C-alpha cells in the first residue's frame, strides 16, 4: 500500500471492519444525562490495543470527534454501536471502553473490542507510515533509561569487588576430602572464585559500555547535535567511539586519556567476548612450529596486520575496572557537565527543545540546567497525573 496516496482506500477497509461502529457525534446519538461523567469502565476494554493506536485509528485516520481533555482524562471519543453511545477514553488508569450500564452491556463491549482489534491490524500500514514520517521530524521524545542501565553497571561492579575480596581472603585455603583410607583430594576455592570474579568483571565492563552508549546519545541531543529521529537512529547504529565523540571532545586534554583507555578496553576485552568469546585477548589460534604451540593473536579486527604473535593486547580486569571508574568519576559523578544533570533526572530528551534553543539555554551552566530540570519535572508530574 502506497501511503498517503492509498489512504482513502485504507480508511474504507478499516471502517468496513469496524461496522456498525460509527462516530456518535456524527450520528448525533443521544446518551443519558451526565453520561460523560457517570460511564463505567468495562472489563472488555482492558483488552484494547495501546491508547495511541486507538487514538490514531479513530481520531487521525477516521476523523472521529475527540472531546478533549478533562480532569484525569487525556482524550475522549464517543462512539455509536447499534444506536447506543460508548466512550473510548485514555484515563489516568489506562485506556478503556466505558458504558452506561456495565453489567448489561458487557457482551456488546466484547464485540466492540474485537472489531477494534481487527481494525488495528488492518490499519498497520497507516501506523508504520505515521512512525516513519514522525522520525523525519523533531516532534519526538527519546526515552531515558540511563539510571536503570547505570544501576545494572553499579551492581555488577560491587559484586565483582565483593568476589575479589573473598578470593583474596581464601587464597591460602585448602579443603581436604577423604575418599577412602588411602585416597585424598585437595580443593583450593581460590581458583573457582578467581574465575567467577573475572566473569563478573566482564559483565560489569559490558554493562558500562551499554550504559554510556545510551548516555552519550542523550548528551548529543542536549548539546544540539541530534535534531530528528533519523539523527538519533543513525548515531545509535554507530559504534561506541562515535557516540563518545558526539558527546565529548577528544581533543580536550582532560578527555583524551579517558577515551584512549576506554577504546582499548572495548577492543581488547568487550569486543572479543561479545563476538564468539575466542578469548579476552583475541587468542583464536595456535601456530604449529618447531618451538611448539605458538599463540596467534588477533590484536586488530581489520586490516593487513590483523594477526600477530606478539603480546601487547593484554588488559587485566582490575585495570579495566579502574579505568572505567576513573571515567565515571570524571564525567558522571562530577558537577562539570550540565547534560548529566538532565540525564540523571530520567526525563526524556525532547527533540523540539534541541531545535528551538531550549536546551541550548539550559546548557549554559549547571545552575541553569538544575532550574530547567526542576521546572520540567513539575510539568511531567502534572501530565502523568493528568492534572490539566
């Protein structure tokens, strides 16, 4: 289907599936007095599609009348079904179908919901067209999951450190087990604990790069480098180093050492573990030689010098975690970067603010950003409560 040229044809298909559902406003269907305020949420309505699909289906595609916002109600669309009025509403407690006589109208409501679900499937090309058109523009929010990702990283680092402490404290421990009168075995917990600490370190490292990739995208929006949904998607498709550079200037003498160390960690530890686990140092092969088995390393992922017998790629977990923590203190935990204040608030990044200079003004100083975040948090809280 070629939208928007075929939109009239799609609209007819959707309305055919919905029939006999119609706009109660256009049919001038009469409802009971105070129906808008006394209608009850039906059980059938709990199975409706997400509120935005219902809204786009009825209001955008079919042009049904939206009665607007009320207290604790984001939007309200009255529909007619066999001469009776029902309400499709997005309220504080979620999307619902509302009726004047919930008990006696439940079977009709089940039929309405089934028709709406089928219509949503038929209208899928329209939703995809809307999504693609929206991505080309700036009327978009980018959800902020930074704190959740940070908490995962922080948890794994703490678990790694606890495991290291246990490993060190039990280094000289020997557990003897008697199997028979003349048979004994000795178990050293140190080696198993050391292996577990390495696993935790690798998980923490992976969590750090996931966390910072997300943060860097939000920072680039706040700095005004990403203005549309396509801009965000294009950066999201790029590697970690590109995201870092979109956030921080690697020519800055305070930034460059962090970048160099973190890029090395990513190349020497994270990439190899994420792509086949041939070894954290890239030990994929051994050469047959008169000297015996010789490690064939892969210090470079691409290029004519991809393989090597020389060392230089080793990077110990403890050293990697230390470098990561240095960067976290430098960037995430400092008070020098206004964008971090906004990102820590968990507020979404709003692309229209990147275009209209709102973010540019807030980024003038940490004080300006704190004031802006306080204001925006209030706006979001009221919107979440539907306190219009």
